C-alpha cells in the first residue's frame, strides 16, 4: 500500500485529492494537513511514502518547506503541486529536492501516476512540461528569463511580487536584510531592469503573481 500525506490549506482540494487516491486499490491517504505546523507535527508521527505538498501552503513558503523536509526527514519523497505556473516553478522545486511537480490543471489521471512514480523513487514531470522545458526558446521573451534564476532568487522575487518588504522577505526566508538587497540587485541585473516597478512587471510576466 502506498501511503500518502496531503498538505494543502483548501479543504475541498484535500477532499478531492483524497477521493482520487483512495479510489486506487494500492494507495491510501493516511493524513491530510492544512499548514506547515501540522505537516511537521504529522511527519514526526508517521512516515508516508509520498508527501503531496501544495506550493502556497500557509506559514512557510513552499520551497522553504520542501528544504526543511529534506533536512529533517531526508527519506521523505515530496511531490509538489500547485496552481502556479508550471514552467516557472517545476525546475525550482526539483532543484530544491522535490521528486516531481504536478499542476492543479493537470488531468486527474496524472495524480495517480505521479504518486506511483514518486513512491518508487523516480522523478515525475508531465510530458507537456518536458516538451516546454526542452523547446521554450520559441515562446514569448519573458518566459526565457526563469532559466537564469536560482531557486532562492525565485523565492525572493515571488515574495517581493506579493508586496513584502525587504525585512519581511528576510524573515520569511531566514535571511538578513542585506542578503535580500543583494538578491534584489541580482534579480534586477538578470531580468534587465533598473527599478522595483519594472522588476515586479517582470514577475508578473513570469506569472509569479
């Protein structure tokens, strides 16, 4: 039996994912949680085969949560899923240690195949995403920029785009303010802008908010 833990702050989403997974004879949702606090409390008690982690789960940024899971529960296999732009976040989450990335817009069948693949210790990305990652040079110009950004830079950009000040970004990512300023300057250079307004416009073009 493949044991799954679902972490998502939306009750209807958790219920829907549970129904899909529980309908498969060799899969079972053994727990579902709505926050990172509940997630880590639950991981202290049980060892699921797969953790399905929603990118925007409350309290801690999704990628930061993923890193913390990898530190505290190194054997945990995490499948990230989100309504956020797949071709921006998939590479970032996989770089940070996820076994796969699933868009909430994907077909229901993908949930089962993704969980099964990750439970076996294999990587999962959709065929559509694999094709886009391989051939994205023909798409609109802003889409190319995400390849230049590190996982941490995307985290900082996303928090800035959500209206957070440097101090709040620093607190959210456990950095000091000077480091956040350095990241902001690096982002401006990589995205070819010279002010915060244009930087946030690029974040919008990358569908970060």
